[in-house]
C-alpha cells in the first residue's frame, strides 16, 4: 500500500477520534473489552496498519492478544500517523 492510499476502517476511525478524549488504557479497554470490535476486525485492521508502515506485525498470543494488538496500533498511530486519515 502506498502512503497516498486511503484505508477505510471503522476501528481506525474510532481509535483516531477517541484517542483525543480518552486515556490510552481506557481506549484499549473500551475497544477490546466491550467486544464492540471482534478479533477478525482487529486482525484485519492491524494488517492494514502494519502494511502501511511497512513492518511485520508482532505475533501476540493468548487471551489478551486483541488488547495487545490495539495497544500496539495506538503506539504506532501516535508516532507515525499525524497526518494520515483513518476515517471514512
């Protein structure tokens, strides 16, 4: 994916918008613990993010792998996506 290509993702839009008003830990908990986004949505979104930054996603395991994946995406977002539009 080139840097000019838009990614349409409800999860990324949610993370981008809510990261302005929620703490990191609260945002990760709300996103994963409420089961609003399922594991497939988290996995597909993470694949798009890691493809965009051209790095291999970490292979998280265990019952909290979605939580770790969302936390890792938020860390990438805060460092690399200042002007990247995630919202559809």
